[in-house]
C-alpha cells in the first residue's frame, strides 16, 4: 500500500506542477514527436507519469522477487534512516529547484518557484524509490548469505562419520548430504534473481527513453542517462554476483570438498559401486567450483530477459549513434564542385 500511495502522490504532484508552470514548461519540458510531416508537442507531464510508473513497477517487481525483504519492512525497521534520507534528498531537490527558478527570466521566476515547490514532492519520491531499490537488494543479499551459510553447514554436518555401522548407511548419508548441498547451490542461484530483475528494468526504461518521445524530456542528456543507468545495473550484477560466488558458492564448495576428503577414509569399508559413486560426487563438486559453472547456473529466466533487453538496447544505441552525414567518397566531389564554382 505504501508504494501505491507514493505513486499516486507523485503523479498528483507532477500534474499540479505542470499546471502551475503553464507555458513556461511547455518549451522546456515537452514531449516532441511527429505526425506525418508536422512536429507536435505534448505536455511533459505525460512522460514523467510514465517514468514514475515504470519506477513504481520496478520497485514492485523487486519487492516480489525478494523473499525476505519488503518495502514496508525496510521503512518500518529503519525509521530514522528513512526520515534522514527524505530530509537529505529534499534539501538537495529544493535547493536546486529554488536556484533554477531564480536563474530564470524575471517574469518566469514566481511561477517556477511555486512549480518547484510542488515538483519537489515528485522528485523526492522518485529518488526515494531508487534508494528503496538499492536497500532491498543489499538487505536481501545479506539475508541470502546468512541462510546459504546455514544450509551449507547443515549439508556438511550430514556427512556420516567413521562411526557409521555399514556401507549402506555411509552411502545413504553421502547421497542425502549431496542432495542438501545441491539444493543450497540452487538457492544461491535464485539469490541472483532480484538483481537480474533490477537490470532488466533498467534496460526496459532505457529502451523506452531512447525509442519514444520520452527522449525529448532529457534533451541532450538522454544518452548520458542511459549510459549511467546501464553502468549502475551492470555494476550491481557484478557486485552481487562476486559477493555470491566468493561468499556463498566457491567457499561452500571448498568446505564440502574438504569434508569429502575426510569422508574418504570410509571408502575401504564401502562396496565398489559406492566408491565409484563417491568419486563421481567429488569430481562433480570440484567441477562446479569454476566461475564458468557458476555463471552457467545463475543464467535463470530473468538473467535471460536482462540479456535480451541489454542486447536490444545495444542495437538501438548503435542505430541511433550519430554518424557523418557523408562518407569521404561523397564529400570529395562536393568539395571539388565548390572549388569549381569559386
């Protein structure tokens, strides 16, 4: 419900701000598009409503993808940090807004001053949503690390010791322990889902900005916006992926392989087929420790969606990249013609 109320308040604030600004913001913040050969303009409020809706949808998706963390829990468990965050962002937003209003033409200063007073609510909520996304990703990563460590220790502890009575008991304990560690590694893979959802959302927003009239809201900053947001998304995947691999994946497999080496002392008392199975499990665990194996395992559905959207964004950027209007081959005749005319 908090997310819904915040979205409604942000939409109301941006609509009221554009009404107060009137024609002042039409020339500064409008959606530009073509209908046939005619160039048209529409209120930038439509574009900003779309952007804040995209942002709210991303927060909702991250909230749904995080099994242990919710937006409500982030706020309720950290009330002081939340309040200080709102105050800090609000100061930055309103100082910037007032300075922008004062730098405008004299007849525009008053309407812009009141505009930024209202628009500041939208800006604060928009940045608060971004901060909430990061907070949920970080807290979920910490939850996952603690849970995975507990599961790993349980799987290692289930390996039978030398006190086991017979070969069948040893093998049964080994198989169940191996099952436990595989389930733990599967959960390690799933821990990457929220960050892949985050990356996919960034790519989707970037595509919307680059391919639709939303681009005109940012004038010359559309390319910079997509570049910075893409770097943030990729960096988040790299950081969480490294954290998961080093802290919850490779280290756990190393501990389990060490435990298997200790279990080896039981092999003289085991049936030949059981020894073969023990060897297969040990080799499989060693193979799974590689970075390539980890990357392969975390390639879930959302990882595929993020990759597809990332490729689509790259293609769009290449197609929209500014190129020379003429190739050198075409330019030379033009230069010669100008010289001949002279």
